[in-house]
C-alpha cells in the first residue's frame, strides 16, 4: 500500500480556559495520499478549521495538541519549532482561507504579496519573481494580469481576491494545499468559477488537496474521499461515492438528507434536529447522542470505537453491535 503524504493519527487538541481544559478535537485520524483530494465535511463547530490549523502549526494561543501525530512526508510536525515551520509553511504546505480580505495585506500590492512567497522560499531575481507571478495570475484566470499586478486588494472584487489567495498558495508548487471553505463568501456564479479552477488544479498539478466544506454539493464535485466530522471527532470516512450513496452514521445520513435537490421541489427541506454541542457542553459517550433517533443506552456513556466496514469506516455503536453479532454467529457456526 502507498505511503500517505500526510497522516494524522489520534490527534487531540484542547483549549485552555481559567476554569478547565476543554477538548475540541478527540482522537482524529485520517490520511491524504499523493495527488488526492480529501474532503472534510461537517457543520460549523465540528472541528474542521481547527484540524487544518493544527496541520499548519497555527493553533490559537490558548489551544495546544495534547496527543497524537501529524506526519508529513513521514516527519512528525507536532512540537516542531517555529523556525522549522517557516521553511515548510507556504512552501511544502500552503493554505487558502475562506475570507481573502483577512489573509491579504491591504498595504501591499497583490503582485508583491504573491512574489513574497518566492522571495522567502526560492532563489530567483526580482524580474523572475515578477514574470512567474504574472504567469500564475493568468493561470488562475485573472484578466489583465500585468495591470492587476500593481493593484491593492481593496481594488479587486471578491472573486478576484480569492484567485489572488489561490495564486499565493500555488506559487511555490506545494505538495499539499489546504482549502478552508474557499467558496463560502462568494456568490453562486463566482463559486462555480472557483470550483472549476480547483478542478484544473487537481488535473494539472501534482499537489494533494484537503478541501474543507459544509456543502456536500461542493464535496461531491471535487473530492476523491471524504472525512465526516462531528463535535471534534471523525464519525465516518471513505470514498465520496460510497458515503453519498451508502452513508452509515446517522449524522452523515442527516447531512445527505439535507442536500437540496430538484426532486424535492415544494417539499420542506430536512434538517437535523438540535445543534452541535458547544465546547463546554460536551460530555462522555457519543457526541451525537442528543440529536440521534437511533440512540441506545450505551450511547450516553461510552464513546463508540471506529468500525471498519467493506467500503468505509464509521464510529457508531449500531455497527459495533452488528460486528459483535457477526462474530457471535461465526463462533456458533464454528
């Protein structure tokens, strides 16, 4: 089996408050392989963005990794010094945020901001940087690239700013790109154009991609595999097609049932009852228990183990019970 480019194992991240430490990520594990697009999906507050921050080494000041490993090219990134991070961040691993105005410097021209990555990580002259920057600006679909090179972020539209952020992420040809809800703040037409750009990146570059979204429509279009997160835990993962058509976890089923569809026109759109528990409201047992119509007594007290099925893995007592029954049946037959 191929060695993963990125392997996250048993990752646990906690926030530190005066009254206590609260675990925001619990036992998160997944892998990303070369030239693969992995989706991470879930409602707001499920830990998607925090997972990406842990991978990038940019956790909030009051948060820290309690246990687990994040291996990139088989090197553990956990507890790495900031000086080492500066060599990796923006070069081997880059990130695209959902709000370009917060990640672009309003005082610098966009051309300078793209070229700054090359200045930091590559040895090339000023003229070479400018040439490569303008070439990439054209590649990501920016018109009049030579003119826009001298523009400031506020002079560009939202779609153009997002293309600039994508260019910053691509300029050093990273092995891994993390895109955190990169189409959320855009209108439908621009969103479709940005997704088309990501499909081009997937087909023409050798980068792997982690695509974070709450939108199954987007995940379906661009991802090979998907990780479903809920309240800081991975509840299901597998190939996008398998999970879309044969979801196992009650939460995944609810998310997919909530997808708008032309066949449901005129019907009330399904919503999962309740909300994701806040950080300080989480307790033992299954985190989805209060919203689940299939809950059992065991769900209130014991956190479910990951069960590996034929096409995907799922963390749910429903399948642990099935596994126990199957083992019992096999033993009786023997």
